[in-house]
C-alpha cells in the first residue's frame, strides 16, 4: 500500500485515549504526571497522520475537494467547541469578576476564530492572568491545528499538480519547522511553544508517516519492536519532562517519535490487544470533548470554591468531565458529525461559531458586564493594575521579549538616589515612590524584571535571561553609585543568590542595602476575596482580613542578610497586625490594597511607601502601632 488503508483502526482511538488521559492527569494531578502535557504532541502526530492520509488518498484518486475537506473539519470541530464555549460564558457570567470575565470573553473570541495560540502568545508574561485561572488555556492546540490545515491541503494540492513526491515535501518542511523550533527555544520559549511554524513539524511527522507508509515493515516482529520503542519514548517523556523543561525543543522528539512509531505498528501485539481494547477505544471516541471539558471545569470549580481543589475534588471533577464528554459525544457530536452532510448544516455551524465570537466581543466591549455585580462592590471593578506607572517595557522588563532598560530609568539629576531592584512587585512600588517625591527630595533608579528575583549567579526557573539581567543591573549600580539600594521581590526562593547580591553590592558600591520583605499574599487574589466575602456575608470586606497567607520569608531574610550588612524592613509588620492585613485603605471597594495576589494597587503602593520612606531615606521611621504614617 502506498498510503495507509482507510479501514477503521481501533488502536488509533486507543492512542487518542492515551494522549487525552496524559493531558487530563497533568492538569488534575500534576504531581503524579508532570510530563502529561506531551499528550497534545501525540494528538498532533495522530492528526497529521490521519488527515494527510485522507487528503493524499483522495488526490491520488482525483476526487479531493477543498470545500468538502473544510466541511468535514467544521462538522468535526465546531459542534462540541460551540457547546463548551457557551457553557464557559455562562459559568463566567455567574462566577467571574468583570475584568476576568472580559479576559475570558476575549479568549472565547480568539478560540472561536481559531487563533487562541496567538492571543495567548500576545498575552503571555507576568501581567497576564495566571494560567491556572484561564478556562480556555488548553485551546491553543486547536489554534495551531486549524492554522496548519489552512495551508497544508493547498500545499498538497500543489505537490500533486507538480508531481513532486509527497514524502519528500512533508519531510523537508517538517525538518525546517523542527530546526526553527530548536533555534528559537532558548531565546523565545513562549513564541516557540505557541507558533504554528515551530510546532508544525509535529503534525508533519504524522504526515510523513502517512506519505511513507509503504516503507514500513508490517510483520508482527517489526511492528512489535516499533511499538515497544514508541511506548518507551512516550513513557520516558511523561516521566522525565515537567513544566520547567525547555519544551518543545529537542525534548519534543520523544513524544512525537513515540507516537509516530505506535501509529506505524497496527500489527503489534500491544496495539491489537491493548490500544484496541474496548476501554481504550471508548475513551478515545470521547477524547475530543473530554479534552474540551476537563480544564474549564477544573478552573471554574477552583473559582467557585475560592480555594485550591483537594485530591478528591479533582477526582470528582475529572469524573464529571467524563460524563459531560460522553453526553457531548452522544447528543452533539454524533448527530452533526455522522449525520447526512448538508450545506444548511454547515452554514448553521459557521453561523453559530460566529455568534459565539460576536458574543465574546460584545462582553469585552462591555468591560465584562460589571452591572452583574451588586452595587456595594461594583466600584472594585474600576481598580486596574495601572502598569503604565510601573514603566513596563522600559524599566520593568518582560525578559522573554526585552533585555535592555531605557535611559529614563534613572533620575540622573537628583540625589540621594534610591536604586529599586527586583521583580514586578518592586515595579508596583513606583506610584508610591513618585508620590513620596512630592514631599521628599530624592531620585529613583528603577531596574526591575518580571518574575526575576534579584539573586546573582542564579537561574530563576521559567524566566529566561534572569541571570544575565541581574549581572547587568549590578554593573549599572556600580557605575551610577546610588546612595540607597532597595531590593524587593516575592522572597520565597533563591536566598543564597540574594545573599550574593548583598555581598556584591557591599563590595562594589557605598550604598545602604535595604531588603524590603514580601507583600501580603492573597490566596485567591484580593478582588476575589472581596467577592467571596460579599457572597457569604452580604457586606463589604472589613478593612483588615485574615485571608492573606502569613509571611514565612521575613525571619529567614532577616537572619541571613542583616549579618551581611543589609537592613531589613518588614512589609508584613507595616500592612498587617493581629486583626489581619489591610484589604482596603478607605471606605469603598475601589480602595482595595492589591489588584491580584501580590501586586499593590496605587493606593496600596502609596500607603506602604509613606509608611517606610523615613526608614528608607534616613534609617529611621516614625510609625504608629498599626503601621500608618
């Protein structure tokens, strides 16, 4: 056979089951399956294999129709996706704050238009809503797949017309995509993860398998060897990799090659008896709706509970995902996918998807429909993280995109100079420092980087270029010789590196080194805590709340860094007391002190800096017992 047979292969549905269960386990039980995200890569290989096989077969038989192909894609993808997107919009209406609902609706629009991967790429960075709160985060893979199939059928049609070998073309383009992936993974890992140009080789691996099918020995012995090696590669990837791995890069070869080898061996014992077993096949048949449902449910149940899900909670959510996946397959997918194809049905599905996208756009324009909230807490929706005052992309860098600071980051004509070095929580101090300049004569030098702890000789996980930028900031401090260096970050890790920073600053500058402790950490984000309190008690959250996690880093920082010559100021002592931490600095919901889990609002920043500026500038502060100036 020049192409794979068009006969149904139950082992492929079994492989789909393996892929989807890897992803579900990774999301629900990440401690048990840290590398389960490779299931998406196996899906890519399966998709490229099956769809390329169909297209090439129809081209060789001179019966391929581009319109019929896209009609099949619409009937396959749209029904379940529309169902889940509508459900997500409904859940968001009930349980999300306006800013989060607007972001969700933007993601709905992107998902309905199949450019979720591009939207996530543009959003990615520290200031985006954290990934664990994005109900549609997982739909990036659909974006890559559908973008690939906008062009791949056209390329195959051109190849058929010019009589070039399908296998050579698939291999050549696949190798180019793989090389681009390897070249960019170090310098721009986020783009490498989300762009179709750097993930396309995974679909093309399946495509090359379909085009080169006749070269594979289908005897039992050869098939068993290929299947065994494929299974080992997939298992190794799932066991070795985790979210800190430089992925895709070279690591993606493991699941891609493993998936391709398993697909190439339908006669292997494991494929015939395990993957083709009834249990695996049943899961494989609902793998698409199961993939769509499981992650939004995990996110929304976390939101509804206002606390992390327990092991039992997550198990129950996975069980509910299976139930909804079966219902979607039985009552949504089967009627549309396997019913008689008709133009009105295709038009109806396209119209439905367009309506979903339009609904998402309207909600975004309506700022998340804040009229849904009770008047008592509606003002909270006007609180924004005004990152323009933090000088984002100038003096607060996203190290996945930029690695140089603007000249404006230093007030060169003002002394004493307060040199601010830290992560984005340090950037959030800027509104307060600027306000303090109105009544105190000092200058500001700001050198901050998202998620980058000021720890020398340290590679911060998930933050490219952090070690290099910290070395650069130290050299800047040596050159401009500030009177005061203010180190601030979320101090949960890398204490040895921070100690190295203090030692280096002491040797290379004459500055006072002040370490500012961690800000209160609101477990679910302070806006969500305000909403939670209102839903439970029907009134505004008290001025102080005990929902902030206790600062566990302060004592360790003081013990380790003060003997090295640093001074330590506790933010916890300033903003918290026995009654709790400051949740609001005023009488209304718009006066909340933090815009998320850790970033201070402008009012929070002004309060903190006014409370400590005397200590920062003069080594002494006058504060009342509750920490107010």
